[in-house]
C-alpha cells in the first residue's frame, strides 16, 4: 500500500489505543496504491469497505457512497471523523455534519493545483472544497506550500489550518540490513530508483528522457521503476523507443521497498505535482541520495545541495545533469545520503506526526465540549 492509503494506515495503527479507538472507512483503491483493506486486515485495523466510494465523479455512485458513509457514521457514533482525498473528504465531511459528529477534520495531501484551473471540473471541485471547508473544524496540510495553495484557492480560512508534516517509521527503515544486489539481479550496475504510481503527474517520461542522455557516459546504468498504474504500458513502450528498454525495469508493486532502496545508488522523484512525498522520506531514511522536482512540499524536505538536489519539474536536461553529478561522485552521494538520514530523523519521524495529531484531536474535542 502506497500514498495516502499508507498514511491513513500509519495513523490508524499508531494512535494511542488507550485514548483513541479507530475504524477506517475505505473506498476503492487507485491503480498502483494496493488494497488498503487487505493491508489493514493484516495489521489488525478495523476497516469497513464502501465499494461505491471512488475518485472519479459518478453521480449515482456518489449518492450511494454518501448514504453508506452517513449510515456507518450514525452506527459508529464517532467523536471525530477525519477525512482524506478530495472525493472522500467532500462526501465524508457532509455525511459527518449531517450525522452530528462533534469534530470533523480533513487533511490536504497536496496536489491541490487542480482547484486553481479554469476547466468545468476545476470550478466544480473548487466550489465543493470551499463548501466542505465550512463543515470542517480543522484543516490539516502536509506542507506550508499546501496551505498556501489552498488559501489562494479560497479554501477555508487561515485559522482553520494546521501544518503537520508526514512522518515515517524510522526504525523500520533505518534498522534495515541491506541485501546483496545479486538477489535482485542487478549486480555490479549503477542503479537509479523511483517508486510511485505510474501516472502523468509523476513525470516518469521526463526521467526516461534523462536516462537516455546518460547512457554514453554510464553504459551500464539501470533504472528501476517500482509501482504500477495506467501509464505502465506506454512508459515501457517509450523506453523501447528511446533505446533504453533493456536498462529500465518495472518490477510492479512490491510488498517491501527496503531491499530496493538499499541497493539504489540514487533515488529520483521527477514529479510534476506533489504534496509531501512519503517515499522521498523513506529513501532518505535508508541513506539513499535523492534528486527531486522543486514542487509542492518537496523543498521543505530537501535543502538543495545539502541533503539532495532539486530540479525544475519537466526539465529533462537539468534532471540529466543532476543525475550525472551524483552518479559521478561517490563522495557526494555518501555525504548527501548521510545528511538526508539526519534530516528525516530530526523532522519527519512518525512519532512526531502522531503526537501532533493526537494533540490536535484532543484540543478540538475539548473546545467542542466546553462550547456545549
């Protein structure tokens, strides 16, 4: 499970069980994310499936999802409803308010640029998000840039926002012991890695073009693209057309990314849009030197030239230059990898994220009870 579903599971499993009893209501997972409910079952997290809840706009299914969410909220008698993702957030907050839930919270995970567009879809979601913000007691953003984008789109008011960075389980990544490259079939070859859903906003076509420009200097260089999604077939075809089909590997979704992160020589996130990418934190926690697009909350993680390199989105030439710079210097890779580990340990621990979230929940509940 990747992306927002992974974040939700981390919260559900990590909140203090003496203070919070958690249930997860989950719709359909997107391609490349994995099935949240299956992972939740493995981890012993109470999960209820709502099949009609999906990200695409389908009016009849959306009405069914709203009714199903409302009924479950009424049955559950929840003190807090915390929603994630635009569609789930809009329907979930409406249902929660109709059901009389004391505290309603929503998290914006970034990637809110679509509400600034001029298309009919953008105008529709902008209107919905503005309305849903009025049903929210607090709006959590994963980065300062996300707060800025939301406010500039007229979503909520400044006093509603709380900025809580994503966090990761440091011990899970930092205590991992590396496997040999031979077990992955890539022995003796410099490896670039990337992990994520294979869709347009991840900018993987830009990374492929950058790689094609590097093969003369680094004839054995390899790229591993971990994940799945709607663009997999077209990306495989583009790699073949660029003459690098034999250098680009698509392992698909993997249950454990650590064996891969442990052998990557460098990690690249070439996204066009991002919130605060957890996978970047995971790579840094493993000591992997990173390169990423200067988008969303990424500059809040990477200090350019200190613990990684930042490049403009969609610029394959500058991305190629940055990859070449790190690929050609083991000293720079080691230095930036170590700096990245320190940065994540200091600012992006899962325990810190959970502590801030628990405090926010309790403050909101206390304010509601005092008000009543």
